């Protein structure tokens, strides 16, 4: 098969769409013929070597953490899914012609492949953040970084729970936040005062998606420090805010099932921009720039 790969850490120019060994489904896994795989910031962080812990690359590096596709192998101990089914979900690496998934949900037939691929990491992360914060109907939530992949999905999943959402974005994305149902504020200096004014009352929870605002500003909005959860500022834990990187906090299968339901109900709409796999470097550069509206998705 062909897969997106790199043989030295670097910027997106080092990416190649080239031959790679076929992966196979192990126990509790499935393999899909990939119809779409999204780009997440972790992809260019891995590519850059920033997550390598100083280790040299031992062989080719592969990328991608979510995908949508048609099942073509079913591993041992897997029930409820068959060869030929359309699914989406999470696994690694997925930016390839074939990918092995660890967690998945049936792709609703009305949902585009690219949208389903975009829903994996973003949907799981959004569900995790809202669950850790205990966001329920009637709560007011502040999302710092509401227009990107995780942020825009979180805005809509919170609204679907009956919460009110104030979210931050650049000037260019204020209308987009309004379109998906959040009250928009600009990020940067003075963000806490703007968020407070927009909420017109106290916040019950703060979700730090971007990791760019001083954590003290975000804590000043919450009823207590632990009601700030960050997915991108790993130093925030020292202040009493909570930090999550997935792992034991994740309930990926349940999150994907919920996301599928919300997509069908049109309560969740994911804006996607697609690129063919051989133009992945362009998508990576846009993601790296850090001013996303929705998601970038690679397609064969
Ligand atoms: N810990 C985990 O489990 C986990 C899971 C998924 C993602 N992440 C991390 O979470 C971060 C966000 O992921 P993503 O997929 O949502 O990224 P993304 O799609 O690139 O979106 C990033 C968003 O950040 C906003 N932003 C930029 N500068 C900002 C600032 N100074 N203040 C507030 N917001 C700002 C941007 O808004 P504008 O476009 O309007 O500028 C953009 O919409 C990344 O660092 C990613 O690696 C962590």
C-alpha cells in the first residue's frame, strides 16, 4: 500500500506519499480501506520531532490518528462489525491506503467520508472534556479556542447537552462561532473580562483547547481551579487546573457512538477542507499555522 511517511524529522516538506508495509488487524482491532483521514496538530508535532523525547527516528515514521473507511479485516474477539461495513474511528497510523482502528462506530450513510474522518479525535476529545467538566443542561461553559477541530465540535456537543457556550476565536472566526451557536469573544489581552461580559452570569466550566491564554485568566472565570480542563497547556496542572491527554480519561467507543448520533441529527456539523494524500504537506502547513476553522482532511 501507499502511506504518508517521513524518514527524518522536519517540516511538512519532508512528507512522502510512498510504498509501506500493509498493516493487519490484531485482536480487538479492525482494518479499513481508508476513504478519508483527518489532520490533527499532533501529526505535525510528531513530524517535527517535538514528541520524540530526543530519540532518533529508527525507521520511517507514519502519521494519522483517525479515519473513515470500509472494513476489510476483522481481528479476533471483535463483534458487531463485518467486512464491508462503513465505519469511522481512531487508531494510528491512519494516513494511508489501509489503516488499523482500535475504536470505531458505524458511519451513518448520510454522513460524508471526510466529515466522519474529522469526527474521530475531535469528537473523542470534546466528549472527554465535557464529561470531565461535568457540563450539563443550564451550565455556562467557556471554550478558549472554539473555532478549530476540537473547539467547534465541543461547542456543538455542549449545546446539544443544553449548555450555553461562550467561546474565543480570532476576528476572522467570530461569525463562524455565531453560526455554530456560541457567543463569540476575541482571544488575547483582556479575554477574561470579555468572556465574563458575554456570559452575563457565572461560568460553571472552562475548557482550554488552545493552551495559549495564561491559565490564571482562565481560572479567574471558573468557580474553582479544577473546573478548568486543558488539553494543550500541560503546565496548567501546577495551578490546580486539570490537564488531560486521553489514555485512561478516554471513553472512545462511547464518544464515537454519540458523535455519530449527533451528526445524523444535524446537531453536529463539521466544516472540512479536503486535500488528496499527495498534497498532505499543504494541509499540514495550514494546521501548523494554528488558525483553523473546522478540520483538514486527507482523501485518496
Ligand atoms: N490532550 C489531548 O488529548 C488533545 C487532543 C486533541 C488535541 N489536542 C491539542 O489541542 C490543541 C487544539 O487542537 P485542535 O485540533 O482543535 O487544533 P486546531 O484545529 O488547529 O485549532 C486551534 C484553534 O486555536 C485557536 N487559537 C489560536 N490562537 C489562540 C489564542 N491565542 N487563544 C485562543 N485560541 C487560539 C484558533 O482560533 P483562530 O483560528 O480563530 O485563530 C484555532 O481555531 C492542539 O495543541 C492539539 O495538539 C490535545
